[in-house]
C-alpha cells in the first residue's frame, strides 16, 4: 500500500518467514552453526527453541534452502495429531504411499525406506516444527523412530523446533530417555537493542530505502522497550509506523509516530511473551540473555574443540604406528649380540638413507665425493647413536 510512497521495492516488514530477509544476529548465527554441525556430524536429536516471533521459521526455511541434494527431508508442521497420523504424515512427506495402511505397515515401510536411503548414501531428516504441541506419548513415538538404525549409524536424524514450553514437557520423568538423546539444545535469544536497530536497517536496505527511519531522539528505546528484541514484534511496530507515516503524508518516521503506535499496540495486547519466560526471568537470574550468550559461546567452543580432536585422529594414528615401528626396531637392536651383526644393520640403514636422499633430489651423483663424505659422517653418527642405544638396552 505504501511501497510507492517510500520508494520501496517490496514491503520491508511483512509477517512472512521469508529467508531472503534473514538477519543473522549473534544468536541466529550460533543456531545456524549448531544446525550445520548437527547435520554434518549426523547427531541423533537437535532441539531448537525460541519465543513466538523470534525468527525460528525464517531460520529453518533458510536452513532448508541451503541443504545439499543428498538430504531427504520430511517436515511436519501439524503436531496436534494422533500417533498413526504422525507416522502417516512422515511417510507421505518422504514420498511413500500411505493410503489404507495401518501403523504397523507404515512403520515397516518407513524402516525399509530409511535402509534404502542409507544404502544410497542419502541422509533422511525429520524436522518437526511447533514441537511444543507434541504430547508426551507422541514424543515417545518420535524417540522410538530414532531406534531405527544399523550397526554403524542412525537411519533417521530428528530436528525438533518449538517454543520454550517444550522444555517443560521434556523435564517430565517419563521423558528422561528422550532428554538423554538430545545432542544439541539451543535457544534463540531476543535481539539486543543494537541488533534491533541493525535488524530494521537490514530489512529497509533490502526494501530499498533506509532513510525512512533515522532513529532520532528516543525512537530506538521506544522500539526496543515494546518489542524486547522479538523480530515479529519489531515487524508489527515498524509496519504500523510506516503506515501511519504514509497516512499523514510524511516521508520519514518520527519518534512521535512510533510513540503513538506503541501506545495503540500495547492497548491491544500485541506484546506477548510466554509465561515460562516471564517466570524464568523473575526467578532465575542465570537465564538472562547475557547468560545464554555465554552458554552459547561455551557450547560453540566445545564443538570447535571436538572438531579439532577429530581432525587430529589421523595424526594420532600415524604417530601410534610410528611408535610401534620404533618399538620393533628397538627390539631388533636389543637382540643384536655382535659387532658384525650391528655392522650389517648399519650398512642396511646407510643404503636406505642413501636411497631416500637420492629420491628427494638431494643426491644426484652417486660418485660425488662431497655427498659421500656427508653420508659417511651421517653413518658414523648413526653408528654411535645405535651403539649407545645398544649399551643402554643391555643394562635393562
């Protein structure tokens, strides 16, 4: 309605999870990192939580858009269903025929499908959005799906995305087995005030006009106090502010317009945050954004350390093999009982040394006297070292 008035290419604050508008705040970057790591390492369960309007769906759509072709995705959005309906939806989203089949048949065909995908080196992923609506019984059904596995790998990777209430369900005693299987659990925190301004500027830039909001006076504080850094609330406020500015025939949003819109929205109870979060903020000082950011940093560092360890496995294995060879050589040296045998061993090592040096291009002429002298000195040095080792071994 107001795009032409503000010279926008598109509406900057529509309430649609458009991945093209994804703003990667510090918390969103970490969430993406955890998702990418979880998929790469094929961890069993990933849990991603966030307030209503925190950007979960936008982030997930961006994540899906960037999945490689080897991933086979089943995405479930309707979570208020029965057990059989859930399995049926999963199978159907994987492209399986579900017409007229009971739960036993559905599970059997799902298992066959997952084994077939494993043989093709494909990676099946089940992504369940709005997971906070899942009953304990349905969560148990999902946990049982994670039991579909071979001797070497899980056949199905599961991502749960939901609101913070999800954690309350998971804390039930009967959910212990599922809790223990969640390898990655990350909460998308609200934006900071600085990130809120960057978020608005980011969307205005994509729309084509950043000059419409210059954040003069107390505009930044007004927007942040109302939205508390929740992207959906920021969108609602900014969209109404632009509309009001357009109706008044102005070209720039003022602090007075933002104040007027905030007052109107608060009177209609637009500003919502889950009761669990309110209780958490009142009763748990450790559950604030700063604490969550610190916890996120620590978790990310742990992931990076784990990856570094995995990269070092090859080096450690190689070093272990070299130590084994060295032990074998030491055993040979210990068994040498005469100087003649030691001389034979030295000659063999000198020949090998000469060949190695020649293969590296360091010795190009076998009759080069300088190289022969260097080799002789090297052999003499090696002989002395071996003699010392032999003497020490005899005294063991």
